[in-house]
C-alpha cells in the first residue's frame, strides 16, 4: 500500500468516525443547541422616552395602555406571562369487512365428452376480508411560562418567544413557546391564555439519561428503515 492510499484510508476512517460521533451526540447537546433560537431579545432604549419626566397624571401620551400604571406587554423586550390551558382529546375507530364467493360448472352431454370427466370443468372461489383499527390520544398541559415580545407586527399584533429550562437529577426539561398574540387578549395582570395564541408552537421535550433511554438509537432507526420486514 502506497503512502497516498494509506493517507486516503486514514482520512476516510477519520471522517466516518466523526460522522458516527455526530450522529451519536447525546440529546443534551442537541437541546442546548436548539436553545440558542430562544435567546431573549433586548431592545435599544429610546433616549426621548428615558428623558421623559413624570407629569403626575394617571394618563400619559406615551404609556402602553390607557393609564400610566398599565404594565401589559406592548413593545419589543416586554415580558408576557402565558397560562397554559392545553387539553386535546382525539379518538378514532375504523372497521371494514368484505366477502365474495363464486361457483362455476359446465355439464356436457356424454356423446360429446366420451370418456372425458366433465367434473374437471367445475370451478369455485371464496374470498373474505375483515379489518379493524382504533386509536386514542389525550394530552394536557397546565402551568405558566413567561415569554418576551420579540417583534411588533404591522397590524399591531405581537410575536412572542421564550423557553424555560428545568435541570433535574438525571437530565433537563425544556418548555418552549413561539407564537403571535393580540394586545386585546392580554389581561390586566399581563397574562394571556395559550389558546389565544395564533401560530402557536409549543414544545415540551426532555434531554439527558432518562430521555435517552426512552429514545430509539440512530443505528436502530437506520436498520429499521432499510429492513424489508
């Protein structure tokens, strides 16, 4: 083996090993990388608003609401609390059956058949099919999560984004939320129900030893994909 072929073989094995390590990356690293998309947004302060002096009035022209003490989220960087009220239940059942039978026979005169057995001209078939399936699913999510307004849309709606990371003994839990809300749906105590969020993307995922034991490995998935059985 020449030096060039040996170098090529070593580089190929190194690339293969790197690919295997990448595919075998633990779920914690994957979820930590996904958390980068949920980093908070900090707006640039407007000097004119910072220099505004209080007038003592309960109504301020530059306030977010009708009154000066209205603290509902309305601008980029404001914090909004989401109350999860998710409860979804779905059931489905299906059954099908079918049957078909047929019988065919020909009786020829003896003068025609001679020694031929016309019973060989009889034919019949019988087919039947029956199938049944059922599926049921129920999900619920309760609790609260504080998110941040990351964009003000032209129509006045607000895009929100946020996540909560809980570190437990054997792993992490991530609650992530992205969506669009109307300022009119935000209550006076700065809380909005999750069913009032448009284009809601709610994710509750886990990472760590416990989550890894409940997840099928990449090699098993690959073998199951190419297996004809």
